[in-house]
């Protein structure tokens, strides 16, 4: 890959992030009280995409982005009112911009007419829809004013206007001195490089932005303007001096922000004069305890920027103001620095940390055979190595961790579209957006959440009139939340609709041959029928539902990540879908247990305690299961050797151990095992990808002696014990045991790491 391709890829990556920022801002934009920070963020995103596109010669993209940002500039200047129609048009424009970026990334031409309709819609808001898209009219020369509305001619038309104005009239006298009302006089010398226009940037936007900060006088310099015969329309030959009178709240950082996109393409010099000390008129003699007025800071030299206040700094501005700092500005708050790293490099780092964990466990296994009391320094070194390995693992995992907000931010658009299609009023509430999870898990959450939210809106929520008849608000609510529980991430999609119509679900399942007629199913079993392939209760096929593939896809995708999905519904009150997923797919802390001659690993976050029960604590339910009294409550006992058909294991819980474990929903189980061997960090190896899926098993790992051990899935064990309770209690027929690899010779360690 050459350098240009590398830069292009960086541009496309950043543009994807900027599109997401713009869409999120547009979805929050609504008539009424307008958040100008949101408007400015949308404008900056589109302007950045346009600037980068100009640098790479994506002319169609630059032309469309110019139309887009011109409308946003009108919104910023309160020239275009925010209406629902405007927001819909801007969202459509953001989609078109995404398509143009996709074509640019694929190095293909966008189909003819891709932007025509949207450009026409955008121009209607500017009052010039009748103009052709490819031949913008150049306005007649006029005096240069940063707030001129018609920007269709681009910077070249403004330059002609500036030249004409400079030749016809002398420049206005600069503002002299500081005003008595405490304003600060700023002098900004703005000398762009000649190639600035080629990057898609327009100096008039910066001049307008300065105008919004206070009273500005603009002087255009023509000293580098060539003769008309030598004039190159693609190069910029002008520079400006702006004298700005602004309130003290306008600090150096806010002026730097105006030039943040062009700081590397311009020579910018900013200086300020502070206001003189306030003049205190004569008054009556002051009491002895009164202090004299504190004078303001003395005026800074012309070349020294005035001190800035931190009150106007916004979160996240530190990283954006790096260019401003290079120009000599003092910014409030520490700057944050980021670096873009290829995901493959992080994956290799994660794999190497996994290898270190395995090697450290292998060394610890060897040292267990040493005589006690010897090699104390070696044992201390190994303990230190284990601690550093743990810290390294946590640091590497934090690199891959991402907040689920990147997924949640896409859902408002989905809800908006589904509400429009179904004619329902829907309000989306999100909580826990900052919850972090492994990047791989985040990337695979989009499709499941999309299907579940569509299902909640289409099948769950009632129409506005029906909701009013049953005493509910006209607008239905869909609540999307994320949280950490028991070492896993739990995501819930809840609606306040009609709930699952179990009679209709069962009838449809029988009709489609998914359930035998006359079957007696519990409410939970009926609810889970919606996850069967080909199942749908929709009477007609629509764009949202009816083909019976949505919820089946959800369960399949979640299962592939080692997760589970459950549904809980109350008729007339709504439904709740719960996704439970592993936080990371690489390394976890586990407890190694033995059952017969086999070794298993229990995630440490699921373990409550381990104990040896007394005979009086054990009870049996006829044809059901064994239970144990623990801490004042009955807990179901699960004999792992019966569940997996493992011979030579301890069957009597009073001679073995019971490990109390807790699932994500708070329910508890007692796992009967032979012995607890100790705590250990283990590297997660996908069992489904390398072998096949096993009920009750989440993944596999490699122990220090080279043995492959299965990592147990507590919730899966609970489901297995429920469906096989009779065998579990009586010791009758047992399910076939999973094929567990036999202990390996340590010399065979590396070959077994591929499992």
C-alpha cells in the first residue's frame, strides 16, 4: 500500500466517524430551542469531509458537501429556521454523502443523478432551487462582508468582491484602543497559503465565524495579487487583517477554534490588548475593612497572547485544539492525544498476552514440584511475573474495549424510520451508553439490536389511538440499556406495549408445523417460540417483518458470541428482551475444578462461595432434583458428573464440594464437584470454531500442563439441569459426555494451543 492509499484510508475512517457524529446531531435537532453546539458540530463534520475530499480530488463529493454545509451555515446564522422538513432533508443529505464516500473508497463513479434530488431540496431552503446544480451563478461585485448570505460563487467570487471593494473604497480605520466597557481588542493576521482552496476550505467561513465573536473590522490585503493575465483561479492570493472587539469571555482558545481546520495551511498571528484598569469615581470615605479595587491584568505586548479563562472550554476540546496550541495559544485543560492503530496489530498483541498467560501457568505448574522452602527468590519472581502479566492483560483488554454508545447512537435513526413506516409515536430511552465491551462484541451487536427494536415497534407497541383507549400515553416507549453484571454485559430492550400474544404465537407455531398439535407448553416455552427459524405472527409481509428470519438471526448471532438471549413478557404491559454477552473474548480469571479425572474452569465472576454441606442440608424433590439449604434459601444442586456422564467422580455432595454460582439474573446453582484446584488466568479458545458447540460449555482453554479444559457456562448448566432433572436426581440415563482431550505431555504443549 503506497503512502497516498494509506492517507486515503485514514480519511475514509475519519469520515465514517464524522458521518456518525453528524447523524447523531441531526437526530437531536428539532424545531424549538436549538443547541448551537450541535449545529456547529454537524457543520464541522461536513466541512472536514469536504476538506479531505478536496485534497484527494473527489470533486462530486466536494460539490455536494458544499451544498450541505451552506445550508448548515444558514442554520448557524439563524437565516434558515429549523423545521421537521429541514431535518429530514439534512438526514437524507447525510446518507447521500455516505454513498459518495463509499463510491470514492471503491474508486467507482456514483450513478448519474445520485445527488440531484437532494441538492434541489437543499437549495429550496436557500431560496435558489431554480439554479442548475453544476453552474452556480457568480454574484456581482460587492463590498466584502463576513455575513454575506449568497456564498454560491465560492471564495473566488468573494475574492473578486474584495478586490473591487478595496479599489473603490479605502479600508475602514482599525479599531483603536480598548473600550471603556471592558472589551478586549484582538488583532488577527490571517495569511492563507496559495493552495488553501484546493483542500476545499473557504476563508469566508472563518471571517464569518470571527464576526460572530464580536465587533469585527476586516481589511483585505492585495499585495500578492498578480496581474489579471497571470491570475490562477485555483490559487488564493489574498490575506486579511481582522480587528475584533470582543467580551472577556471570548478567549484565545475560541479564536483558535475558528482556524482549527486550516492551521497547517495558513500563517495565523493573534495578539490582544487587555482593557485598561477600571476608573473608580470619587466616593465617600470607605470603611477601614474595605479593600481597594483589584486592577485587571496589564496589557500584554502585541506579540503575546492574553491569558485565557477556562470557563468556555468544552469537554473534548483539548484534542481538537492541538493545532491552535502550535500557533502559540494557551489552552485551558490538558490536551488529549490519540493514535490510530490497525486492529490486526492489537489482535496480535492480545494473542501474545494469551501466550504469556499460558507460559506463566506452565512455569507455575513446574515449580509446584520443587521442594518447599527452596528457590524462594524464584517463587517471588514468578509471583511478580504473574502480577505484571495480569496488569498487562488488563491494559491490552482496555485497548480493545469500546463503549456501546457507538451502537446505541444508530438506534434513534432506526426508531424514527420505523415509527414513520408504522404510523406509531415512539420515544427511545437509552441508558448505560458508556458501558464498555470488547470491540468484537460491539461490532456484532448492530444486527441483533436492529431486529429486536423493529420487533418491539412493529409487534409490541400499539397504535396511538389504541394506547389511549387502554389508558396509556399516545407515544410508546422503547428502553435500550446496557450494564455489567457478573462479569458479563447485559443489554435489555424493553417496551411498554401489548406484550406477547401467547395464544396467537402457539396457534401460528402449530400452523407452521413447528409445534405438534395438542402440545402443552409453559408460558416461557411459548415465548421462546419466536426464536424458531421461519416463525412470524405477522399477517402480511412488510419491510419490517413477516418473513420469520429476524429473531432467528438474533439468537444465532448472539450464540456465536458465546451469549444468550431471553424474553420476558407480561400481557398488556410489555416485553423485555435480555442479551447476555461476555465482556471479552480473550482472557478471563477462572477457578479450576476437578470432576473425576476431568478438569473444568468456572468464571470467577460467577462464583459466590464453595462449601461442604452437611447431610441435614440436603433434600430431594421426587422426580425433580436435589436441593441444598444454603444461607437460608434452597438452591438446586447440579451434579456435573451426571450431567456430562463422567465416571469415577464423587457422587455424595457431603464428601465432595459444592460451588455456589450466580447467573446474570441473580438465580443461584450449587455445582457438585470433587475438588477446587485453584484460581488461574486462562486464555479463551473458541470451542465452536475448532470443534463443535456443547451445551453448558462456553469455550475451552489450555492449562499449564498442556491439558485442554472446558470453560463452563453457568446459565447453560441451569437450562440443562432443568430439562434433565430426572436423570440428574436419580442417576439414571445420562447425556453423552463431551469428548475431552486426554492430558498431554508437556512437549506437546505448542501443538495443543491451536484448539
